[in-house]
């Protein structure tokens, strides 16, 4: 059992109508994507062609920040607001799409960009699946 799941299990109140499995998957995807984007930005900065990767670095850092914030917000359940949760998820999915698209442009030349694009796609999908499950 992953820590995210353990923490949800210990929450003293009912989580309401939220799909627990999709919530767990989304929280995990957000934090994984944040770490991957941070590492990709750092790797981009070490490339000899760093000037060609400026937009990618920016997309990585923006996506990492939004994913971290979304993962944190999804981890809090007291005073739950479905509309605010939906806004976080929409922003995260949008950032992940943008970053994934940017990294995909460099994926054939930089393995870190390929890995990052995949993480962004997984997180975007997890966010969209959780959005559709919200009541």
C-alpha cells in the first residue's frame, strides 16, 4: 500500500462521493510529474544546446509547480469544494499538456524529455479522469 493510500485510509471523515482509486492515482501522478519535470528542467540546463531548450525549461518548471500544488490540494479533504478541486485539476491537465507537448519536441534528442513527456501525459490523463468522476 502506497503512503497516499494509507493517508486516505486514516482520514477520520467520509471522503464523500469522490472516486478513491482515481484520487490516489491522481495524487501520485501529480507528485511524480512534479519531480520528473524538475529533473528534466535541470537536465535541460546541463545540455550544450540549452538556448534551444529555454521554452522547455519554462514549461517544466511551470508544470512542476502546478503539479505540486494540485497534489497538495488533492491531499486536503477538510472543507472540500468540488468547484475548486475541478479548477486545480483543469489547470494541472493544461500545464501537463503544454509541458508534454514541449518535451515531445525534444524527445528524440534528449531521453529526459521523452521520459518527462510520458509523465506529463500520465498526469494529464489522471487529472481528466478524476474530473469526469467528480459529482
